[in-house]
């Protein structure tokens, strides 16, 4: 049993040393203009989801999805988010698709995380991606309103939907 445990420990050390050498000496191609491997995509996505689930405070969204709040959240989205995440005029953002990893395109794939987790990501960003933390740029009211908009963007009230589809990127402030 002792030999088996020693073998497992040595194997883990050798694997870690090989991974370090491969990364340290530049054998991993870090270009952003190539497709990530299926393993990398799966691992990074699961790690981000698990981290967000673990660290996002379990708080309830204080913003009700009224027409006014959704409209204000839409204005925040158009101002700060649509360039990477898309809007009705440009549903797939070239900039967002060029990021590594590519930014979620919310027009075709609406945000599906719980609101507390979306708020957490908006506030703190996601390391090793182009998603910045907006804390200090957006106040909490704006962050919650854009969170509310994200949660309802595929089922907006008609008054908000009309403006959203009519003039993306040029909304009245």
C-alpha cells in the first residue's frame, strides 16, 4: 500500500512538472485568434460557473422588472455591454467573437444564470477574459438594472421591445 501511494504521489509530481515546463517554455500557443480546444472550453466554462456559484452572494435582485427599470437597464446595456455582447442591429458582435474566450452573444443565447450570479459577474468581471468588473464604473442601481434587463431581454414588454429593436446603440438617455 505504501508503494502504491508513493507511486501516485510521484506520478502527480511528474505530471505537474511536465505541465509547468510546457507552459513555462512557451509550448502552449496562447494566441487569441485560434479556437480553444474542447477540453479548454469545457474546463474553463465549468470552472467559471462553479466559481461564480460559490462566490456570488445569495442576494435577491432589488429591482422590479417594470417598463421604466427595463428601459434604464437597456440603456446601460447599450452603453456598456452591447459592443461585446450584441444588440438587435448586430446580434453577433465581431469584437465579442474575437475575444478569448468569445463573449456570450446574448441576443441569440440569453443570459441563463441566476440574477445574483449575473450581478456578481457584472460587478467583478471574469479573470483571463475581456469581461471587466464594472464596480466603480456603474453604481449598484445601474448594475442591478442591467441584470434585470439581461434576465428579461427575451421577453420584454412591448414598449421596451419597440425601442430596443428600433434604435439599438442610439437610445435616448
